[in-house]
């Protein structure tokens, strides 16, 4: 059964279904699909340590991003600032439940799940404690790929600052700064996380038991 | 192993979650690596994509008719829809911001809907646009998805921060719910589309000749 032995060395493109032999790469290289040119997979430099560091920073930054005021405005001696939680609470009070729910989901819940699963995975790999529960974590990381919207929310805050610039006073809150850093971290995670390495590791470790 | 052969022709399937190549024994099976249930192609991909796109088109209409934001100055309400908001930006001379909002909340959703319809049509009939270009187009549609939420976030932030009671306050309008639903529907539509279907038709055509 030469065919079955072969199957682990094969890789198929997600986008055009072309099958190719999986090449061995050194750190920092990427494999491209011979047919459509899409990246099949890439080897990252020092993936576990870097992801661990960046995702830990991301997890810590989540707290100030959610609780500290993002922007504040002053009109005629009155001052008002808003945190991310305030935005959601106000939408709930105004009966816009769908908006409140989607803002919560896209800017707090899904980014936290992704960052936490990246942290937990790299921690468990670093300490060499692999178990089947990691599969669930890693699958959740993949499931929410196109649903994180911190970057869009950040641009939204910038746009609303433009709109509010005519008011008397406009203050950039510390929440916005930590949101920018969080954005930086979550982008870095997608750069440093070596998806193929983790899947290979999980497969290698979990195969004999099951 | 012959290059440029499709996995489907070899009776192999690529797991959409972890990208492991599996030998297909059933039409729908679990991946041997990540236990994700999958089939060779996303099941009913075209039907789902078409349905979500239609739902997005339906939502696009009330999203543009109803106001997105209500601006109260001294108790007097001033409603503005998406396009009216952009127009007021142009009047104030904020051209870059007007352009960004116009792009994010009008051009991108509309472009996504039209693009998906074109791609859907191309899976059914052979088109002269190269498959590579079409795959890139799909990539663009999928990656632009979240940016349409920009206007919703702008309204959410403004409503939270400009809250001075009778003096000045901003409230969200009815259009925002329809708009959010439209954006979510287009993301679902893009997610349920399977770009591999674009490549299937090419193979079928070359086999026919």
C-alpha cells in the first residue's frame, strides 16, 4: 500500500484542490501552490516561544482595552467618556440587541477566544503536555478566522474622532492606546503562529493513544 | 506523484480545518487528525451562498432607506442615512473620511454581493477570466468582509460618547440593525462559497473536448 504511506507527505491546496508533495522547508520559508499561487503553508522562526510571548501580552492587554475609556468629549463644561463596555451597554439600553451582541462578539469575545487559545496551545506545547482537548482549542482558533474586528473597530474610533473634532474638547483615552497594542499583538500572533507545526505536533503526539 | 492533479480525482479530500489530506471512504467523514467533519467540497455550497447573498440584497434596501444615526441638538432630532452622512462629510470638506465611509459602507457591500453573484455564475458556466484571477477575487471578497462593519462601530462609539441628554446626544437609528445583518449575511455567503468549485468546471470542460 504505497498510496497510504504517501498520504502523509501530500498536501492539497485549499483553494484549487491541487495535490502536491509536501516540501521540507527551513524556518522562514513558505510553500506556494503550483497551480494558483496561494500559500500552502509556511515555516515560522521560533514559533512556540514567540507566540507564547505575544499572546500573553495580548491577554494582559485585553483587560485595559475593555475597561478603560476609549475616547472622551467635552461640551460646554460637561465631560463624557466611553469604554467599550459603555458602547455595548448603551446599545442594550436603546434596544439594539443585535448591534450590542455583534459588537460584543466581534470585538471582545472572539478576539479573546483566539488569543487565549493561541496562548494555551503554545504554553502546553512548550511544557510538553499535549492532550485531545487541545484539538478543540485549536479548531476554535480556525473557526473564527474571519470574525475578529478589532482593526475595524479601531478605524471606527478614528473616524468618529474626525466627526467629533468640532466639539470643544476631544480626549484620546488610554483604552484606545491599549486597543492599538492589542491589535498589534493579535496581528503578530497570526504571523508567529506556525499552523502546520502545531497540527503535526498534535497528530504525532495523539496518534498512538487513540 | 503527478503534479497538478486534483485531490478529488485521486479520491482524496483536504480537511478545511487543518489541511490534512485524507483518503475519502465516505461522502462525509471525520478528519483523522483534527476530527473535524468534512466532505470533499463544502456541501450545498452554491445553494447556501446564493441564499445568503439574496438575504444580504434584501437587507441592503432597508439599510439604505432607514436612518443610521439620529443627532439631537437641543431636543431637535436630525436623522441621517448612510448616504446623507457621507454627503454631510463632503459638505464639511472631510474628503478622506467621506471616501473611507463611502468605500466601507456602500462600495464594499455592493461589490461583495455583485462579486459573489459573478463567482456563482462562473461555477456554472465557463468564463474567459482565468481561474487564478477568480480565486484572487474570492480572496479579496472574503478578506474585505469585516471592513463593512466600520459604520456600525462608528455609530456605536459616537452614541456612547456623545451623550449629554437634552443638549446634544446621538442615538442609533433603525437602519443600523439591517446594515449589521447585511454585513453578517455577506460574510456567511463568502464563508459558504467553495473556491474549488471554480476549478472543477475547468477540468470538466477540458475533459469534454
